C-alpha cells in the first residue's frame, strides 16, 4: 500500500526559523492571523473562494515525521530541544473560514486562524498555497462560464497545468465555479467530476482516411459520438465525413451524431458554415464544440459580436493557468496578540494605502437587501460587536470616516460569512460534497448584481468597516505614524 504523502514541510523556511526564536523565548502567546487578498485578478469585480478542503486536509494531518526531523537536524540550524518540540506539534487552535464557492472581495478575511503562535505560524504557506491556487482557477472559470452564457464549458487544461496537483485541483476549482466537467481523468476518480473527451488529431491521422476514422469511432461509441472535424479540412472533408457516418451508420442503427468539434481556424466563420451544413442534413440536434486558446474575452466576442453558432466550449491553458492573470495575491497577516485576557490589535502600515491591514479580531458579515435578496455590502466588525437588523446600519470606507453608507433598519438581512472549521484543533466542519459546493456557488452568484460581475470596469462592491473598527484602525495609524 502506497504511503500517504506527508506535506507538513510544505512551508517557507522562515516559518521554522521564526518558530525557533519563539520557542527559545518561551513564547506561547495566542495570536490571530487573517488570510485576505488585495486585488481581484483580471481587474474583475469579485473572486470565487476555493481550496478550503485542501486547507482542512493539511491542518488535520499536520505532523513532523521522523524523516522530517532528521532532515531538519541535518541542516544544523535548529536546537535538539526545538526539534523535540516539533516532533510533538499538532494544530490545537481555531480556524474560521468563508465556505468554498462564496463570492469574495478584496481585504476581507477569507480565513481567520487563532492559536498558539508557533502552530499558527507553521500553517501559513500551506493555507496560502491551497487558497491562492484554487481561488485563482475558480475565479477564472467563473468568468469563462459567464461568457459562455449558458453553454457548457469543459476544462481541457491538464497538459498545460503546472504539474500534476495543479491539474487535479485546478479541475476541482473549475468545477466549483460552473464548468461542466474536466478532461483530467484522475480528477473524475478523486472528486467525482464528470470526465469528458473524444479524440485527438492523431487518431484521425492513424487511419487511411478520415471517413474510416470517424466510422470506427462511431461503431465503438455509437451513443456518445462526437467527431473532430478539422484534421484536414473542416468544411471540405470533416463535416461531410461526419454527416456521411451519421447517415450511413449511426441513424440506420438508431443513433444520432452527438456533436462535432473544431479545434483550429476561424471559429465564428467555421461554426456558422458547419451549423448551416448540419441543419441542411437534418442534424439540428448535432452540437458544435470548439476549443483552441479560448478565454472569456474570446468567447464573449464569438457569441455577442460575431454571431458564432457554438453549443459548448473546451477551454485549456487560459483557464487552468489563469494565463493572463496567473497569480492570486492572498496574504497571511497578524491581526492581534492576546495579553492576559485582552486582545491587543496589530496593524501593518505601508506608504501604499492598499497594504495597510485591518487590525484586531474581526468578524465578517454579508448584508442583503430584504426585498430583492441581493447582496449590498460586506461589513467587517470587531468580534464583540452585534448587528441588529431592525436598527439603521452605518458602514464606513476602510480609510475615511466621511465615506459612509446608511442602510435603514428593517430593510436588510445579515449573514455571518465566517463559519467554524477547527475548534481546539478538532475539525467541527462538515465538508459539503463537491456537487453541493458547486450548487451553492451558483446560488451565491445569483445574489451579486450583474454590474459587479461584468468584465470591463465592474462596479466596486462595498467592503466596509464598522465605526468601532475604523476608529481602532485610524487610532493605530495615528499612534505609529
């Protein structure tokens, strides 16, 4: 039986060097760190949170094996006492997180980690790695699915992904955000994602002629036959041979040709010509699938500007690598340290206003219009604040008291976004099935206004502070300036 991978050492080395300093100083303080990001990829209006399941797996299985300890010992940078301590380390703190599939926005806490300073420091890289990657892919997939406007999008990117795990977990994230399935078979086995695919050009080339290739494939998969028609000439031979196979073999035996795929050329022009030829042959139910360097901008142009006749899309590298925005900038920042029974807020200051953090132990709420059920704002508060939906609610810009919005009492509903995941090191969260996360994501997106979801110059969504939190932040800025 293959031994499960122990990923504990997937951490930046400074997490260990700092932890030895904490250990040597006998520091066992309780701290709170926030995970958040500062800017939406692609200049978009929102992101889709993904990767929490992988965070849970890492934290739950955190332990330094004998081999890990011996490797660290061989680096000659850590004391025997510290290494003995590491050999017993487990995560014993609390983690609260926004559920996967939730639309999220810059600067709000996606995950709040509370616990002993060494334990909380050691999980930093793994948490960021899982969230940054899958949130990036889910966010890109959401945009591509939106551009497809109800047509199926299939994730075809494994061969362009950044190694095995990126392909597998990228397929998972894409499925959460609405992709119909993946070509990555392992993702199907591991996560139950529908797997999709037909043939490559090499299959057609391996036969004496295109017709024989199509006929053999149709005989092998008569009830799920989609043919790749651009190996030689899409219009002169590909679509004609597909029609011939449908008429001579599939239809006489009670089957229909499910689809044809175009992987090169002018997609708009070819799809219109192919659609006309298929309809002429009485094959209105035969779908046209296209692939080849697609993204949300190309798909939107094909459908809205060029009138392409396309029924579904296969999207590869531009999705699985989020090619034009390949880095998701999630960060992990200290928010508070407990001294006795008091939480002391901490702030990171920068000349770049966007890098100034929100201090203290915070909660996060989504405010919905009571009548329309649409989200109107996210509100960060200090952990001891309460919101009464029957009272007027004033929310403030993250840096300015004069920028505020008043939401009348009785007109809104409130939902806490951060849910308990670990308490005292014990997993208390029932991880939803992937299908449920996908369905939840779709429902949550329906509560976000279209103006925020558009690709160009989206409306900025309110992510504001309570007056108490803003006063704390401005007070700390004044103190340390």
